C-alpha cells in the first residue's frame, strides 16, 4: 500500500514537471520581409609605371 502511494506521488510530480516545460513556437510573419538597399559603389583604379617601363612604351608604341 505504501509502495503504491509513492508511485502515485511520483507520477503526479512527473505530470506537474511535464506541464511546466517551456514551449518554443516559431511563427512566420504575415507580411513578407522587405530589404531595401541603397548602395553606391565607386571604384578607382590607379596604375603606376616605373620610369624605365614608361620610357620603353613611349619609345616603342608598336609593342602593344
């Protein structure tokens, strides 16, 4: 009789613990997600030539 009482108390305690478990719920938004980007990309390329290479190109215009 005492053993059955301990089992019942254990089951009730487990039921209470299971009922207190946190619930995580993920819900999709009703409106679509909008991402607006205003991006401006500027690019500047600098080319530096050594003086010897610059002279070589100027003296031989048919090289390229």
